[in-house]
C-alpha cells in the first residue's frame, strides 16, 4: 500500500454529499490518471460512497478520511476502505485499524505525536493542516530526526505548490481537494475534474 500511494503521489480528498455521484467521480479521477481517493467522513453516508466506488472499480485505492472515532473506522473498513486517515493522533483509531490489518495514517504535526506513531509501528503520518503549520519547511525540519517517517501533507496544497512538495523525498504523497472541489462535484463538472487530475499527474511524474 505504501508503494502504491507513493507512486500515485496525490490522494484526492473527496467530500461527496450526493452518493449517486460517487461512481461518476471515481471514473473522472481515473480518466485523469488518478487511481486513488480519500472519501472524507465529513459527509454523511461516506461509507456508502466507498462501497459504491469499490463495487464499480474494485482495484481503485479507496480510503476514508476525517475519521474521528472507532465507530467511523469500523464503518469505513466494513465498506472496504484500504486506509484510514484521521486529522489528529487517536490511539483507539490507530489500534483498531492495526488490529484489522488496515493502513492508518494519523495526523501528526509535532515530534511528540510522531514518536507516538513510531511506537505503534507506523511510518506514515499526515501533516495537517500543512500550509498553516509551516508547509514544506516544517516537514523538512521534522524529517531530519525521523528519517524513516514519510509525510502526507494535506491542507493548502494546490497545483501551484504541488511541484514544491513532490520535490521532497520525505513526502510520500499529498492530500488535496483542488481537483475535486465540492462545487465541481455538485455541478457535475466531470471533465474539469479529469483535466485537473491530468495536470497533477503530469507534475508528479517528474518526481516518481
């Protein structure tokens, strides 16, 4: 899974309010060259969206984001989520995901949180909100004492700074909404989502 995410380079963070659009969205991402998505639990019935996408595209790497409780992780995993992402470090969510054999990526922005993640055997953490907490400069500083940890910066990532983040070896992949903004989904701008995905992939290929 780690290698698959590194190869992808970008993890679209998707909020789907209209479940019936889930499959069409996944199709648009794949047309743009992206085969993964993080379905955020900020929207109701996110687990149904995960299930629908995987039923249609079983080889797609679909995970759950903004998971704030064990019950949320349970719903996501039962729906087929291949990874769990939380905005902060929650020991119960981490423990549950590990017990289920599912990759978990907790939010960590301090050395203390990263050390907690390492104690659980984790080597991938989410750095969120990335731009607000110093962006790439902070990631490089944290990577120095933790050379075996990979970061998934999320928050404030755009096409304009994607190249900058991808140039850093400690960045496994970036999480972003710029190609799947909520208004694009609401107005069914599937071609635009594919176009933005293609532009992301073009940038990423230079570093992967």
